[in-house]
C-alpha cells in the first residue's frame, strides 16, 4: 500500500516521503481501516512515539498521523463492537503506524461509528480537537454553567471546538488569537476576544478556567488570571506556572469511543461546527506538514 513514512528523526520534515509500505496486521481486538481522510499534528515528528514502540524499540520506517476516518475492512481476532463495511472515525495509537496511509490497523475501542451524513473530512478533523477540548474543559477543569473560561487559540482546531462546547455549557467565553480570527471566534460563541498581538491579556480580569494551547510566555501570564479555586489547563507543555490559589494540569488527549459518538451527535444536530481548512491528497501530505496554517484543520484525503 502507499503511505507517508519517516525514517530519520534528524532529517525533520525532509525525512517524510511517499513510499510503498507493508499492509497492516490486525492484532487481537484490532480492526484494519481503509482510510478515506486523515489528520495530523505538525509537531508529531518530535514525539517519542513516532520513532519507537511502547517498549522503546525503534520502529522506523513509521507512518505518522493519528486522526482518521474511513471504512472497516478487516477484524482482528476477538474484535467486537464494529463490523466490516462500517464507517468509523477516531484515533490511531501514538506508538503504532498512523493514518497517513491507505490502510491502518487501530484498536477497535479507539474508534466510533461515523454517521452516513458526516463527511470523512469532518470525521478526520474531529477526534483530537474534539476530545482534547472536551477532556480539558469538563474532565480536568470541571467547567460549570456561569463560570468564565479563557480559551487561547479560539479559532484553531482545539480552541474552536472548546469555544462552542463552553458556550453550549452556559459558560462566559473569552477567546484569544490574532485579530483576523476575531469574527470566527465570536461566530462560534465567544462573548469577547483578545488580540494577543495588540491587546493586553491582563485586561481580561479573573477567570475560572484557562485552556492553553500555546505554552511559553502566554501560558505563564495566564496563570495570574485564574481566580482562587480555578484551573489552568494546558496541552502545550509541562509547566511550573501555577495560579496563586488554583490548579495547573498538563495532559495528553486519550481515546474515548463514547465521547466521540457524542461529538458526532452534536455535529449532526448542528450544535458543533468543525473547521476544516485545506485538504491535500496523500501524495501531497509532505507539503501539508510544512504549509502555512490558515483557518481550520488541514486534512489529507486518502480514499
């Protein structure tokens, strides 16, 4: 099969190539999915799991990309809950070959059924962003109606979904980003917007929850905005930044079939918009990794 593979960590993006790669093996409780659309994270070439398996052994050449939408074509031994021919979407394991390929093997529990009226490009754009936003706001920060949440990168993949989920939950939502993203954030449900290039973040005042996707100086400054008992959640980096009387949580998103199904339901009923940006064929996936990010999540169309 055709796949995007990486062999040399030192080569960076230059090590990505479209190659012929072995068809995946469906282990126990796996399914093999014919990939129709795939998502990726530009920084994943720096992740340890891209280069080694759970035991720390080299696994190159490896296939990057961990979000996928497609159709089940094969069941591994003992696999239940999914059937051959079923449309699915979800997350590939961090330490196994990923989704930038014509076929990939995935643990069945990491996938959810994709309704027939949701396009595969939307299905591929939803898993990481949707699950990250949900887990950050509700599982970790325990956001409640009436609270105020500051969402950094409010027009980005994670931020755009977080704004909508927080608004739907009855929170007061303040988004941040560049000036050109103000109208997008407001249209998604943000009550206010801060242009981080020209406006003072400190003028926001106290908030109950901060969802950080940037790290660095923005993350450090955000800690001072969290009121007593509040929570700073970041997906960018481990940090020593702490609110004066609150919590800081750094986490990595986890697969969740039940929550994926709930996110798909919200998409179907029109309560959740998934911002899909540029799309690329598999042959141009290398270009997609280095392309300048516009609005929405870049998606690789495979099938």
